[in-house]
């Protein structure tokens, strides 16, 4: 599966996006917990506030999960159809994707997609 530089850059952005969004999601969770703690000192927080606060981090978690699933499918297909890899290395990459998920994606992207020389 040959890709041009534009496709490689876009794939790289999507590959590294979960690592960028993860601290933001953690910050949202922390901010929500702190808000609930402060509001609980003045009485019970309103259910609408709680649902709004939960949605501030649940929706990004769902989106990152769907992105990670799409990347998993893409990278497994890419490794399985990559003719530049021997069958043992294909198996190794697929197992790394399955067991280590988004941690293995950037490594594969750097080694096998971004740094792959073009054969004319």
C-alpha cells in the first residue's frame, strides 16, 4: 500500500492525536471532579450540571476510542498487505497492534510509513 507524503502526514496526525487528546481528557475529568466537590459544599449539584460535566469528557473518550479502532483496523491491514515486510515481521506487527494498540501505531508509522524510501 503506497502512500504519498500528504497521506502520510494526515495519517501521522491521526496516529498522534490520541496522545494529544489524552491529557486534555484527563484535565476535563479533573476539572469536573473539582467542580462537583466545590458544588457539593453548597448543597447537592444539579443533575443538569452533572450530565453536562460528564459529557465534557465522555464524548471525547468515545471519539478517541472510535479513532483508535479505525487506526487498529488500518494498521493491521497495512501490515498484512505490506509487501516490504517478511511474514514473520508482519505477524509481529499485527500482534503488537493487538496487544499494545495506540502505543505501537506511532512506532510503525515512523519506521514503516514515514521513513520508507520510495522505490521507483
